[in-house]
C-alpha cells in the first residue's frame, strides 16, 4: 500500500469540515430545545469542554505521531483483546457514524426538498459518492476538501451576511432566564456531535501527515474554525428565528436560508444554500467511512484497503436505510444513547489508553525482572 | 423477484470491477476480506427484500448504554 501524505493545511480543512459535518443541520434544534435562547452560551461552554476532550484525544497523537488508534489498542491490550476491542469499536462506529449520517441526509432531502422521492434513492446515490471518494483515498479527499472549502465559506458567509437584516436582538433576551442548569445538558449535546467523534480522526491522521509532529496544531485550528461556524449558525438561528421556532424545526439552518429576503427580490435561495450541507455531510460520511475501512484492513492485516470499500459501502447503504425506523426514534436515540456512547468512545477510551500507556512506562523494569525470575 | 435480480446484477458488477485486479496481483487476503464483506452485504439486502421489517441494529448499542444514559439523566446531563 503506497504511503499517504497530506499537508497540515489539508488536515485543518478536513477537520473543520468534519466538525461542521452533520452538526450544522441538527445541533441548533437540539440545543434550542434544551437551553432555549441561551443556546449560544451553551455552544461556547461546549466548545471549551470540547477543547479539553480534544486535548486528551490529541495526547495520543503527540506521544506517538505515527501510531494510530488501532495500533495503540493492539499494543496496550495485547493482540487478541486489542483486536476484539478494535472490532467492537469499528462496528459500533459504523452503525452510529456513517450509517446514521447517511440516513440523516436521506431524511433531510425527503422532508425538505424531494418529498416524493423514496429515501433509498438518495441514500444509494450519496453512498455511492462516499464510496467513490473513499476508494480513491485520503489524498484525493483532502484535495477535494481544499477545493470545496472556499465554496463552503462563500455560501456560509453570504448566508450570514444576507441574514443580518433579519436579526431581532430581543429573541436572545432574557439571558440566563432559567439559571445555568440547562446550559450543561445543551453543552453536552453539542460536544457529543461536534467534538467527541473526533476520535475517528485519530485513526486517520497518524502516519498520514507530512509533518506529523505538528499535526495536532492543525487539528486544533480546524476544530476552532468548525466551532466558530457552529457558533455562528446557532446564534443566527436564535436571533433570526427565535428559540421556539428553532427548537420546533428539525432543520433550523434550512429554515434560516428560507428567511433570506433582500428587498423582496433576493429570496428563496435555500436550495443553493443546501450545497453547503452536501459538502460538509459528504466529508463527515467519507472520513468516518475511510477510518472504518482502514481500521478493518488493519485489524485483519489486509495491506490494501481499497477492495474492501465497495462491499463495505454496500453494507453501509443497506444498513442506513433501516438504521432509524422513524424520526421520533432518531431524536430519542440521538439525545439519550448517542451521548453516553460518544463519551465512552471519544473520552473515556483514549483516557484509558493514556493511563495504560503511563503505567507501562512506569513499570518496564519490574515486568522484566518478573519475567526473568519466572 | 426484480429486487433479487437487481442485487445479483450489482454484486456481479462489483465482483467484475474488483476481482480481476486482485487475482492478477495475487492479493489473497484482500480477496477473502472482499468476499466476506460482500456476502454480508448481500445477506442484509436479501433480508431486507424478503422480510419487510428488520429491527434496527443500533438497538444493540442501546442495550449496552442504557444504564450509563440513566446515570447521566439522574444528574440532569441528558434531557
């Protein structure tokens, strides 16, 4: 398998697009339903918490910039337990990550834009796109990200600027109406979607960056850009739509794009703005899927992951059709099960790895003595 | 019946796209992995066409993480 090398700039851009990912569609509604008009405060708190979590995850990266998560587990847990842990991690990530995001875009399209199209058609088409991207490899994905990121920024900033005239500052008042207690669950729901899944990047980036010692900085910068974009979109949802409408809508950011109205002339450009979500969702699905493909190829010692991509993509498309039986199930699952799952995988798991690594470092001589005496 | 035919045709297309290159380069591990995952994928698709209603696989994650979820909601961290 030829060596993949991407630059630091590409790492930042991929991280930013991955952070924004599906969060731009689903985060404002969930946060506004918990924290009402203080969702923007919760977003700031969540970003702070997110960077702490990111520091833990990136500590793995900084200790051994060339070893990815799969190799860490195999080294620390031993071969068989490590492989079992890796397989469980990959299986659950597969179900919770790309399959649900692919379903998400299916629901989004069938609810908002193409109500008479069956969801399978959208899922298969978008899944085929992700398979194509992942099969071509990380370098191609990174270059595509570099090419599409300016378009994303253009759409995002133009949407923000065009919405300035619709802002009602009174929507954000009263600040902290019900105290700070609803801030914590809202921040947690933000972190669970925007920051905790960054553990996936620890499978992709180690060993794939040309200046690996500095790659963690690039991940920080990308996450910062992503968090800023999410903060803007949450703030705009609250200020333009108001907390009630934001909480009641499934996709408030799409509703925001519908609100653009400049002199009764420039209006209803939400279909153009939807390109923005296609870009971010594509990179979210592709990075998840790429991580799973290379993870599986490492667990089974397959040198070339590319032949696995098409069968895995088939499984992905087939599973994501029935991953959520209905929309209430999805909302319930995202709010109650996805949060503890990502806390376990994205925070506790790297923490356990780090502790084990520290213990190993502390006791190298003792174990050698024991083995000598035995 | 049409669905099963479509599944068979797409499986054949995927095999035709991938297998010759792997055979030429004698990547036998890759071939085993490819066939295993393709069989799983075909199995899921067939199950979907034959039984209309399959339970969602995320319920497995739900069973494992339910206690943790309850514990978090006791602290008011999940609403």
